[in-house]
């Protein structure tokens, strides 16, 4: 019978900019029509739509957001692997140092230098 619909209204000044990403959740595709109306302070109401009146709409590539998200995930994964690799190297160096100290101690004790 009636198709589902939602409305979004906002008021901006003449030179202001409005970003929809602040109000619309992720993964939401926005398709629709828009119209602009001027507010008449004297009549305290909106003026009828003027044919020459419009607004600038900037549409950004949705692929850009996907690529940025994928790059962020790759960077986080790489950073995590680098962290674990540096921890493993530190542990290997500590174990090697402890082994060398014990080996040298037993060597000097065997030679009766200590």
C-alpha cells in the first residue's frame, strides 16, 4: 500500500555547510530528493520554492571509505605482528644472555678461576 519513507530536516544558514555523515549510520545508502526553501522572517514561514534556488551537493565515492577501512585494518594487523615479533626477539635475547652467563659461570668454576 504505502512505501516506507523517512524524512530528514535540517536548517542551515546561507554560508554554512552540513555533513550528513554525522547523522546517518555507517553502511547506509542515501537516495532521495531534496528541495530548498527560504525562511521569511516577516511572514514567519517558509517561502514557496523558487525555480532558480538550489544547493550544492557533494557526493564522495563510497569505495574510498571501504579502502580506508581496509587500509586501517591492514595497518593494525601489521602493527600487531611487529609488536609480537619484537617481544619474541627480546625474549630470545634474554634467554640467550641467561644461558651465556650460566655457561660462563660453570666454565670458570670448572677451571677454578672463581
